[in-house]
C-alpha cells in the first residue's frame, strides 16, 4: 500500500517553472513544466562537505524501494574510511 507521501508524489502536476518535492532524506522528485519527472539525490560529500546534486533517473523507471537503495548505495560508496 502506498504511503501518503508516495501518493502525493504520484499526483504531482507540472507548473510554469521547474520545482522539486522532497520524498525523504536527500531524495527529491523534480517536476519540469513539460510534466516529466526525475529523481534527484542531494548529499554532502564527506571528504570536503561540498553539497552534491545527482540526477538518478526518470521517475517512472524506479520504485520507491529502488530509489532508496540506489541513494543508500551511492552514499556508502562515497564514504571515507
């Protein structure tokens, strides 16, 4: 069963300007005026604390569980030991 936030993200409509809606953590859905949606991941790089913004892919190409796994895997791969 979809959570309230998942239903909200599924129902996002295009607006005159590009906008982003937060899913959880550093995961966002970007909605373009054309109506296309993309998953965006933002995080702070541990080595220099620089903010990084990464486009993961099209909204429809990932489930909510997959997008969380991708973001977690990316963070783990870029941690410093």
